[in-house]
C-alpha cells in the first residue's frame, strides 16, 4: 500500500458495485464528482493569530463571545475528492485492508444476521486503524482525508446524504473562537506536541530511568519539568489575579481618601473677620472618623498586598527558573511527536467514546447516513457546542467558577468532541491533578446525539458535581452542594447513583425551572437556588410568575441582611 491501495482492495472496490439497497457499496468507487487535492493542514491552526493560546487561562474573560457565524460561506472540497477513500487508507498497512474488506462485506450483505456480525467486526477493526493514525495528526504533511476520518469518523463520503455533505463541507476546520473546545485530531496533536498533558487515568505511568536511552531520559525530564511548570503556573496566575484585585482596591481607597481630605481642607471665611477661617462644619466633623476608617482599611490592604506581592515574586521566580530549564533542554522540541503519550491517550479516548454511547448504545464508529439523524444546529460542531455552553453560562453564571482565596476564577474546561452516536456527555476530570487552582478540567461531548443541548448539559452537570465534591473533600456528603443534595437523597431514601439523580435534576433546573415550569422537589429547588443561583434579572422575572420563586427571593433578602449570601 505504498503508492496506492492493495490490488486486492482495488478488486473489492470493483466488486462492491454489486446489488445493495442503499447503493452505498457501489458509491465507494463511483460516488465522487470533483478531483481536488487535499487541503493544507495549516487550516487547523487557530485563526486568532497573536491571541493567547487555548491552554492559557484568561481570568479576565467573563463569558463566551457570541457566535457570529456557525458555518463558512466557502465550502471545502475535501469530501468531493475522488481519492478521499484511497488517501484515507493508504499507508495504514494491514489495518486499512481489514477495514476495507469488512466494510465492503457489510455494505453488500443482505442477510441481517451476517450484517450484524460484520458491523461488530467494523468496530474492532476501525479502532485498530485509528491506533496507527492518531500519532500522525501533528504532522503538516498528513492528508486532510486522514484528519477528517479521525475528526468526524468519515471514511467514505458516499455514505453522506448530499445535504449532509454540503453541511460538513461548510464546518469551520480552524478554531476561530480560540476556545479550548477541540476535535479528536486536534486533541491528539496537542498531546503529541506536549502542549497538553495526558488525561488522568487510574493507572499511573511507570518511569524506569535505568533502561532509558539518553533521548528518553531527556524527554522524561522535560515532562517532569512541564508538570512542575503547570503546577506552579496555577499559583502564579491566581496570585497575579489576587494582586490585581488588591491593587485596584488600594486605588479606590486612595481616591476616596483624596476626595475626603480635599473636602476637609475647604474652609469658609468668618463673617467680619475675613483674614480668618471658620472651624470644621458639622459635615466635615463627621468626615473625620470616616477618614480614620479609610486609613485603617488602607493599612489592612497594604499588609495583604505586601504578602501577596511576595507570594507573586516567589511564584514568578520559580516559574522563570523552571522555564529556563525547559528552554535549556530544548523545550517542547525534545519530542515534537511524543508517541508514547499518544498511545496512552488513544486508549483513554477510546474509553471516552464508549462512555458517551453507553453499553446499550450504538457503538458503530463510522459516519453513515444510516445512523446520523442530527440537524445542522444539533450536530456537535465546535461552534454549536460553544453556543450551548454560552446559553448554560447565561443561566448558571457560576458554572465554570472555581473559588481560590474567596475569589471566583472563571476557568472553562477542555471540551473533547468525539464523533459518536452517543447521547450523554460527561466530565473526565474536574481539573489537572498537578494544578488545582487554575488548570482546566476535561469534559467529553458526543458529536451526533439525539439532543445536543442535553448531551452538553449532562457533561456540565457532571463537572459541577465533581468540582463541588473535590472542594468538600472527605466531607462531600455533609458540606456544600454535594452534601446538601446527598442529605436530601438520603432522607428521601432514593436508590441508585446519587450523581445520576443530581444530573437529571440539573437538566430540569436548566430547561424547566429557568422558564418558570416547576418540576423539581421543593428541597432540591432550594438547594439549587442557593448553590447554583440564576442571574438576578431572571430571579426577578421568576418571582413575578409564581409564589414559589417569590418566597425564595425573600429568603435571599433575609440571608443578605443576616450572614450574607
């Protein structure tokens, strides 16, 4: 398979034009119309240019930018390439040949029982094919058909309906929004380059330094340094954020002090004694204790700022020191394509794909019109998922907030879009184990679900639960969001997984309760109202609709007057 498909594969392609109810097998050889070269893989780079990397957490951002355009006006010709199928399989050795043979039999088979057997065989052979392909996603010379196969599961464009092919041709290939939402090929590219660490697994990678070559040892040391850098960068970024808050607080206090002193220094002349000025007015006398209070607050602010400044200097010195060591070792260039990391991540991603589908779901890994029933806006493209996340955050403003030193930091997780027919998203990890402060968590969303909004909601709800659970630590059944919900779960004597109940209730909270439709238990509504509150404007709108929400708003007011919210 060096210059083209194996003669046996070519023969099977010719044979596949045999009778088929959907004519799919015949189209494997004849279904293309335009012979266009593969597109440059540079299209996968961020269109933001000089903008921050998606791996850098920008704490100044408060929300997702609105999606201006969901699809491109200029469709790609990659799916019209007459050599698409051939290009996708060429160079993949026996795994490609096996996929082709089984796919040909599957598409031409008339017996339902045999077809079911071939379908199962495709699942296994497809993942073996991908095992050898994912490590090539970081190479510029990798043809677009291979990237499209990994990204969308599209092996044979003739399995598209024409309108679906037109839609997929208009999907933006590049990350125009510069958000940490990635397709599978981009995910493996970032893992291979070292810009992302492997997703967490139960089994830790054993490093045996004794039997390592010099290059392997250098790569292992670079990985260790990058993990250390990731851990320290969280402290650095968080400290810098606190430092900015304290500096802003000082500036506001100084401005208030300056205005007060200027007012205090204004004196009126004494009538008849114009060479002399009167004493302080009653209003000026009231300002004296106010000025004293400002001075006390400034003194407190100065102590806190000085402490944070020292912490920032220490964190920055550590960061610069580690960065110098990384640069001295060649940085990420030591291993531009970490094959071991890619191999580990492949097994993880395969598990992720299975989890989006579930045991009883449709495990078929290839894109086909037989199973694809999504609308254009219901397909899990990057732009569509960002739009759903923006909607979620508009109703649950604190969904991506992580509290550190009583300061909420908005940290959007990495989102992996997997081309599966699953219906549920989930949280793989709430944050990086080396950096709990500002690291991004990881959630997974299926691209071809029945309902994209529900699929994303299940992932976000899972993230909500896991972040709250990690925050409460050993006391997760007693404290915080998880503690309050678990106590309700226990009191109601419910059976099953408490997290699954929480996810289902969260979906009702976002889709029904946010519109004034009461579907939750009274206690659950109260827990969510306090721990995951709607925006103030929405609360005011809801209290007009029902006494239930009016009562909750009154409780808010009472808490604000007592111990605060």
